C-alpha cells in the first residue's frame, strides 16, 4: 500500500511587502499548503509560522492580520455589494464606515448599490477581496483569484493586487496563469511534488535563464539551416522561423547568411520569461508522481517551515 504525500520538506519564505507568486503544476501542493497555513487542514509534521507565531497553535492571535480567499465566498445574491459587506462588518465587529473605504479600494464604488447577482465574475472576486480588507490585514492570501475570469477581469484583479502591495500589504497569490504572475509579482516560489524547486525575485530567476537564442526569418529555412549549422550553431525550425543558438551575436548570423546569398527578413532575440523558467524547473513533475510507503510516510500531508512575516 502506498500513500501520497502532498507537501514534504517545503521551506517557504514570503518576504514582507509586495506580491509573492506561489507557483506549481496542478497537484503540486499549493492549495494544500495554503489550507495548512490557515488551519483548514492539519499537517502531519513540521512547523509553520505567520508573523513569527507558530500556527495553527497561534492562529487566534494572528488571524486578524490575515485575509484569505481560498474558496468562492458566499454572498446574498439579492443584496447589494455594500449591503453584503455591511452585514459582514457587523458580524466580525468592524466599523461599518470601513465598508465604503474597501469598496473604493477595489474599484467598485460606482457599482456598490447594485445587486450581487448582477455582478460579473471579476466584480464578484473584487467584492471578495473587499471583504478580506475589512479587518485591514497585513497579509492577503489568494488561491487562484483569476480562475474563470475574462481578460478584462484578470487585468482588474491584477491591478487590485498591485495596488494593495503598493500600499505596504503582503500579497501571496497562487496561480497557474504565469504571464499574469510575471506582470504583478515581485518575488515567486515554485514548487513541484510538494517541494520547493526555486525561489527569489522574478527578475533574478528570469535573468538566470537568459538565452542567446535568436529567431531568424529567411525565405527558405531549409537552405539556411545547414549554413548556420556549419558554423557550429544549432538551428531548429519553429513555425516559419529558425531558432538559432550558439551564435556570438545576432549580427554574426546576418553576416554568415548574407555571405551565402541568404538575406534575413526577421531577427528577434528569444527572451526568457517566467513561463519558460517554470516549465524547465517542473518538467515531468506533475501530480501523482510522489508517493511513499505507508509504513514510513505521514498521513497525507507534511509541512516544513512555511512562513510569512
């Protein structure tokens, strides 16, 4: 009998302030980690700390400083956005005057009187974020906040997260939309099979994966390929373009091809991005590949030194 371990040996540090992307393939343990951190499920071993307090033991002391959206929140469909938040403010003992403040923070002031049932998915998600802001948390945790949203809705949520970070909040966002994370995140952690495989500033991770590859457009790639290969460079076809690696600089490519009577009509350096870094680090590490004997593994989950301050 085998038992899968969702999270094991994960050493996760979230810097104070800014947006931190929490990335990994489906089934890599992202949601499990967030649920353990919030005390929604129990870890079998290891320690986790929020604001230098061990959780879940100290959750009652620190939960007021944390706002989280892990599942789709429930609002009354026939009540307005403002009415829903006013009821929530009363339930958690927050000054109702803050309702209009958080509504403005997420850009819903002009739709606050509209019924929740008429909101778009993006507006519903922004109202959920407004609900988390009622207690003015220092840390906000969003699990796949842009799921199901159209491009406009994704852009709105991205702007909301960036705005919160610019006000000094710490935003931890789990997402599989890598280009969106690259646009909004300052730092990221990438996990696979419940383990950390990379962490750091987005610019540093992308910079470390910098490539000298160049996309080259020529009238006949089949003729140009052998000419480039004769220089000791690799040249592979990518659509109608050649991807050339190994050349000292793009100008040398045009020089070699021109010498063979082949003239370049397109020359674009290949830019590393977060998606290419992610795919390289997590290749072959999808769900269902990490299992241990039930005699040696803890029951289902293991967390190690997860922290946010």
